[in-house]
C-alpha cells in the first residue's frame, strides 16, 4: 500500500509550506546561479509575503542564458554522481533544457504521480494504455512506473513515433485496457484514425481518459468524450516539478498539491491576484529540490486558484486550480490577435472538422492565415466564413485527404498545429 502523504488539513499544508520554503531557499543558496541573483533576505521571515516576493522570479530564458555544458555546475547543487535520471523540458519553442534528478527527488516525484492515479480512482483492477511520448521527457515513464507501484497494469506504447497509431488501435482491441493516457490531441488523432478504419472506440474497454501536457478546453473535452465514449480527466504538471494538480472523481477542478509545491498566481506587476482570478503561475518546489533548486519558477501558464471546497476524499483539502491557457500561443494577423486555443475551439466546434493545421505567412505586404483542414463533408467556404465572423480575418482554406495531418503528427512529440512562417 503506497503512502500518498496526504495532508490532513489546511493548517497542515501551511506548516509544511513554512518549513519547506526555508529549506528550498537554503538549498538554492548553494547554487552559484542563485548566489548571484538572490538579494539579502531574512530567512526567518519568508512567510512574510513582502520578504518572499523579493526573491526574483525564475524563467526558462534565465536558464537558457547558462551554456548547456555549464548548466550542472552553475545551477545544480549536487555532483553529477548523485544524478539518477535526466528530464527534458517540455516546451515547444526555444532550446530544450535537461534537468538532472536525484534519488531523493524521485521519491517525491513518483509519489506525486501515484497520487495522480488515486485521483481518478485507478486500482490494481485496471490496465492503462500509455500514449504519452516515451523518451527523455518524463511524463510517460513516470505515469507507468507509478502505476506499477500501485499494481496497475501498463502498456508502454508511447506516442505514434514510438508505436505506430494503427498498432496502438490493435493493442487497445487485443489487450483491453480500461484507461488511456496521452495528450488530448493524440487522443483525437487516434479517434480520427479509428473512424477511418471503421473502428468504434466508444465500444472499446477504455472507460477513462487521462490527458495532460497541453491545455484542455471544454470543446476538446467534449469531442474526446464523444469519440471514446469515456470519462476525461485533465492533469497538469511540468518538467520543473512533477504532477502539480489533477482532476479527480467528481470533476471539481484540478486539485493542486500545495504541500509539494508552493504556488503563487500573480498579475502583470508581480502581485498576487485574488482567489479565483486568473494570473501567471509561479511554482516553488518544496521537496523535489535536492538537485535543481526551482525557486519561484514562472511556468508560462495562466491559471486561477480557489480555496478547497471540502469533501470526503483526502485530496479535498487542496485548493482547486483552473488552467486558462499558456501565456504564449497566438497569431497576429493583419493587426488581429488570434489566440491558438480560441482558434482550435472554433474549429472543433464544427462536427464536420476532423483535424486541422494553421499556418501564417507573408504574401507581399499582407499576412495570410492558411488553414489545412480534414473534414467529413468538405465545406471549405463555410469554414472561411466562420473564421471571418469569429476573428474578422478571412483565411485561405485547403481541404486535405483524411489522414494527411496524422502522418505529420506521428513524428512529433507535440502536434504541429500552429506554424508561423513569417520568420
């Protein structure tokens, strides 16, 4: 039986945060990187918000200023001989970063993923088909290793670049998993491929979908649930931490593990927003910091955080997070900002749209939005008109043969859905 280390109350969480914030800062001060950037602060007063906010926020661009060959010596606080694995940062843009993890860190990180299984009611009676990409990015193998610790069956497929999607559909039919895990976009891709092949996924043994690694809109959730005939659970994490929050039985939002990660939601000035308001997420690792001291890490996500609504489950003590969107991710076309998530929702609201890819490029002095779309019924003119009404931009629309986008998807960790070719 796993020890999930659930806190008993909000007071328990506050005590843990107070104790572990000081340890987090003390460990950070062992890092040459942090020694240079840390102001003089009173370690006895870290619970004072004014003192805590004197610590500068850390961004991925800050870390990219460190040459890769110097990263360990500059940022990390234990020798290389204490590293047990490396994690690749999951960003789709910029130079990827690779974070070392110690055995001590991994105890906390695996326990966080074990909690993630508990949230959705998974037991040893279940078998999980895991379609997150398998590689240096950790999400797939962490879900799988945590599942094994709990006696849950596992099928380590990885994404389409690890195991062809057609083979994955065959394995779902043969091995009869009850759970499917992966990025929502890949779940939709499998459903589209199944439709083309005459396979009805809603009649499969899969009853729950656990998705992570990209924002999940209500439209995408509905499309997934309809295609798979299964209940969707959204989880949220990052390579700089582990699983940070997750949707649980009852679907009351994402329960944030604030005993493992100290979370701040800040406005553009760096001040805290009110409970329930949207701001930028800043994360401090309270336990998983014996190798990489992630202190006040800006995750690049816009979220809200609300107090716990209570309940009978052990995770009911945690506050509830709602993920708005990434802070990056929009096209500016002829002076109009088109958020990628809004564009995706607009496209997927049309039941005729199977999949799409959006590109922006220059043609003379003009920006052109070009949509490459797979549909069930054609309707290029209707799509163009919908875009004009919604975003005041009329796109070019090219209809593709079914399965065209899937071929590109297979070779990518994250779906290449939005491409800006303007340089």
